[in-house]
């Protein structure tokens, strides 16, 4: 079997096991307090994307692709660090009744005080799910890489997400 035919077969299998009745668009907003190198700050991110479930194989499993954009500010003694970002990510986890446990990872292009770099983050979210929306909290560990070096940070915050409409 050639690589192309294996890829096509894998794609068909993935389409067969996803449940279109559970597929949804979503839009969400995150707000966090952040700490990095003993300095404190905040962030606001907007997320939008598409989520689906694999209910025919793994009941309650969630797979979510997302676009993310946002702003972070870290207050320092010398010069405040202002970070804007735009990128993408993935959440994949499971749902037990009304609770969702969703590890996630994002990678973004970032502008920090006029210098371009890469911002990566990963963490876990716990959501209380309602019919068309959810409310949750999250922990994130991430880092910003610029020509001048690497800045790590931790975030703890809350988020809200709305699902089930056409973007």
C-alpha cells in the first residue's frame, strides 16, 4: 500500500468515526493573571474554531482546533513587557456528564515591545458545560522567545466559550 493510499484510508477512517451531530463551531474568551520571573501581569485571549467528538470509538472524547489572538502585559521594574499574539492550537480531552477536562497547546507569532518572536503555551482547562456554552478555569505554562532571550510565565484564569452557531 502506498503512502498516498494509507493517508487517504486514514482520512476516510477519521471521517467515519467522527460524529457530525456533535460537531460545533465555537468562540471563547480567556482572562488570566500571569507571573514571570517574579513579575506579575495579565492576559486576554480570544479563541475561535471548530470542535468535534469521536463518540463512535471513544464516548465523550473532544477534539478542538482553534485560532487564538490576544494581549499580555507583564509589569516589571525596568520596562513593562507588552505582548500581542496570533496563532493556533489544539485542545483534546474528554467530557464526563457536565464536566470537561481539556489539555491544550498553542503556538503563536508574537510582538513584544516591537520585537517579533514566538509565544508557545500549554496547560489544562476544566469546564462546566451547559447546552450552548461553558464556563471554566485554566492553568497555563508558556514562554516567549525573542532574539533577546526566553521569558517563561505561568497563568491562572477563567474563560467562557459559546458553541453551536455558524461563524
